[in-house]
C-alpha cells in the first residue's frame, strides 16, 4: 500500500473520489475550530504540557485537597462555582459533562463543590436535581441487589451524600428498604470500601444506630493490620483505604494509632513531592492524603506545602487539569495542528519538557519511558519542528530492540499513530505489531482489553487503522471489519464521537463514502460541553472538523437551516420552514400589510441554485448559499361605497415590491345622478394629506399605505330650489302657528 493513501493527519484533506450519498441526514458539527482550540488550551498546565482531563472529577479532587490544606482563595472559590454552574442543565436537572464515568459521580462532585463554595442555594430547579439524584441512588441500590457488585454500592454512597447535603429526607418506607439492602451488604462484604459505603448511606439516612455496628467493628478490626488499614483482607494499604478506615474509626470510636497513619500518609506525600504527579489517579491519592490529615488534625506546614505545590500548577480558571502526560500533549498538539491553531503553543517551553534516557527512549520529565511514550513524543516533537533536540536514530534503535506486549488495543494504536505522524512507521517490525494485534481479535471484530470476551466498536476501528498505517493489510479483511463495525453501531453498540473520528479517518484513507446513517448515530448533537470534555473527545472533534466541509447559509429572514460544517456527502435540506404561496409567489408573512417574497437560493457568485422553497443537495465541496428575499407592501386603494354603487371603480390595490412603482387610477372623475353630481378631487393618504389630484397616479412604494379616492358632491338647481321652497313653507307654517297660539291667549 502506498503511503500517500494515508497521509499525515496534520495535513488531512478530503479526497474528491468519495462517492455520492442518498441518505437524508443533515450531519453537521456544532462546534467551530475556535471553540475546540480554546477548550484544548484550557488543558495546558503551567509546565507547558497538557493533561488529558479537566472536568468535575479532577476539579473535585484538586479543590477538596486544597481546601483541607486551607489554600483556596475567595476568588478561586467563585471561579470554581462558576465552573460547575457553567455545565448545569437547569431544564434537565443534571450536569452535562461528558467523561468516562457514570452520572452518579457528576452529581456527587458537583454538589460537593457547590457546598464547598457556599452556592447550594443558587442551584436552579433544585427539586428536579434532587429527584434525579434520588432516582439514580435507588437505581444503584437495585443494581447492587441483583449483582452484589460493590461498585454500585459505592456509587450509591456518593449519591446518598449528595442527597444529604441537599437536605433531602427519605420516607420511613424508603428508609426501611434501604436499610435492608445495606444490612445485607454488611454481611456480604468485608472490604474497606463496602464498609465505608454502608456507613455513609446509614449516616445520610440518619439511621446509623439501625446498623449492626458490632459487625462493622469486627470487620474493621480484621482490616486494621500493623496500625494501618488494608483495602481488603487480601490486598495492601493505600491512601484511600486509610482515609476510609480513619473515617469509620471516628464514627465507631475505634482506637487507632494516629502516628502510624500520619507517617504513612506523609511518606506518600514525600514520594509524590519527589516524583511529581504522574497520572490522573495521583490526584485522587493526594486528595485522600489531604483529607486524612484533616480528619486526624495533622495538617502541618510541610504537608500543606507539598499539597499546594503539586496542585496549584494544575489549576486554571475554576477547573483542575490532570498532570501533563505524553499522550495528552500529543493529542493537544495534533489537534491544534488540524485546527490551524498551532501558533497558540509556546513551542520552546513545550520542547524542553522532553528528555531522552540512556537507552534512547523519550518521554516527559519524571514520566515513564517506554515504546508508546517514545513514539508519541517523536510525533509531537516532529509536529512542532523540534525533533533535532533528540537522537531520533537512537530512539528507533531502542524501539526495534524492545519487545512490546500490550494489554489494550489502544496501546498498539497509539504506538503506530505516533510513528505514522513521525513518518517513521517503516522503521519498526511491522510483523511483530500485526501479530500482537491479532491477539485482540474476537470473531469478526476486535476487543479493547486482551482478556475481554466482547468486541468493541472503537477497538475494531483502531485495529483497522493500525493495519492501514502499517501499510500491510488484506483488502477483504479491512472492508469486512468496516462492515462489521457499521452493523455493530446500527445494532446499538456503544461508540461516541471518538468512534466517529476513527470511522471518518478510515473512510478517507480508503477513499470511500462515509455512511450517513453511521455518521448520524455517532455525531454529537449539542449536549457536549467542551470545557468538560477530555482531550480524547476534543481530538475526535478536531478530526471530525477537519473531515467536514464549511457551508455558509445567509438569509436576512430567519430560516431553519443554518451555516455549519457538514460531513462529506451529507444530504443537506435547504428549507424555508413554514411559508405561504399565492399566485405562484412564495412568501413569509410579517403582518397583514407586509410580507417577504422568496426570490430563490443563490450561490455566492450570483448564480441561482433554485427557486423552490425546499431543495436537497449533497455537500461535496465548500458552499456559500444565500436565500434572497424582496420585501413587499400592500397598497390598499379605497373608494366610498356610495361611488361603488354608482359603478365607479378604482385600480391599483395589491402587493408591490419595495422600491417598485405603483399606479392607481379611478374609472370616472365625474358622476351625475338626477339629484347630485360627484366630482373626483384627488387621492388622500391615512393622514388626510393630498397625494395627487390626477385620476391616474404613480408613486414609488416604500411602505404599506391606504389611499382613499376623495370626492366632492354637488346637487342640481332643481334640488336646491325644491329644498329652498320647502324651507320657506316650513318657515311660513311656523309663523302662522305661532300667531294662532298667541291669539288664543
């Protein structure tokens, strides 16, 4: 396979060979390059590298750890609450972050943070939020009862805490069912996490005394070994296990060796002080270290200094990033390059983060050195033009020497991707990589984890891309895998925007048309909050953005279809929405005297596309389309009924284009009857002003008008003499009647 089929993604261009589509999906991307790039830059830490995540979870652990170290300013507290509220959907009563965790955690993190910042009372539609949390809580307990999986019990504990903080009180009937469930859990489980979950749920119910506390004490005693708390009787100590042990011990008045636990925690802090934060879960441990010291009232100046120095560099505008990583930095640089926003980077500062060990492997300072880190580091350095800072040949030699045994499909994918971006993919043992990849095959697809028994859409797409980037693949196999992926997606198997990005990448590489139905299933539809998205999601959006085509749709009058970026081959429906039609004129009414006439759809060069109010076209190239309109006004020419009855007519009433000439006329200027004569005196507007005295009158239309034909009525001589005679007779009769009455008196 020629490498030109799969060019470096930094210069992705859609090929003109993609086939036409017939499906009616308006597959548009809701986000601009500027939106995505801004969200990516929020992941940049003070060292110049990028953390993979910046969301409610990372912000919770960072903010709470600093809280226990008494190191959050009022300004930072305000920013944190703003960060949380930015992603709260008051209409739906939940938090709209997209991250790889259940909704339970979002509720817990958000409520805890708002409680920390004193903003609980500012939550809009709090009743709906509470109802949603309660529903999720009961759902987790139900799942636990059916599966006995402790994960659901732990989730339920977090949700119970959130409900307690929000002031919700369960009914006696609800309490009874919940206590029954956690009572059974207490008998079934012996690990510290389950014990902690049971205690927390009981506390939230205000029913701690209803538990068999002697059983809790016995199980806690078995976990308390060498003055420290084990995670379970069959596992080791950890920061988390010791925090939860300390918490339960305080509730039960269980005697512990405070000094032993404090020493263990401080040793953990010193280790991280030496190595810095390496992984996202290091933030979790740091939080539990800080909280344990807080619970034990042992937060001294040294501990506080360590916590603050490790976490403050990760704070930015109300949110906390995870520590800078090789993968996070690679994804950020790659995405910014796609979006034409690479100038946002401080390249000099970024390049200094990378170091090469004695074997030739490359990574960020204080990070692990392995084949994947080396491949991704090379991809990043070449992308920013700083590859000369490393010995590339030495790195390639190290890659050939090391044998790599991955446990996840993505490990192979990122290894090959990094080398593909470096134009170095031909310098490794392709057969070894492909053999490793085949270990993940399961039936007609691939699995994500080596020991899973179910196929994965994303893993299968990654496997296809590994084959394509390696340049050695069986065409029937690749097309068969792609067909299998499409069936998996249509059947409802999970795959998000990351799956869509990989799918579009493959279609472009193979020169085939993406299936609009598949695109429609995977395309994010506006529920995604960019500032809460991880770098995997933002990279996916960057790929989607690059594999989409700009379509500009302009209209002076609001219409349903909008400008945006559409996936190649999308069937875009241009429509006016609800419109009216009269005498072959298509228009949108504004009021009874004004309307806008639709002139047609026009290309930017002035060529008419169509005069139809609704058309469908396929997006295969950038488009600039304008819906053109002409304002029309109604001119109402009015004639008195008296003249109408005499056969007089006027002409000129109707709709006129703005700026056009209207001509009105009257059929007669003089009308005579046996008793009167009517004489036309002119045309008068609504204010009584004379517009013209001519029977035919032309003017330029600039607004709606009502124009009245004015007349003068003249009576005949006979009528006048008759009227005068009648007046005289009436006067004489009145005088005679007056004299007669006076004579009688």
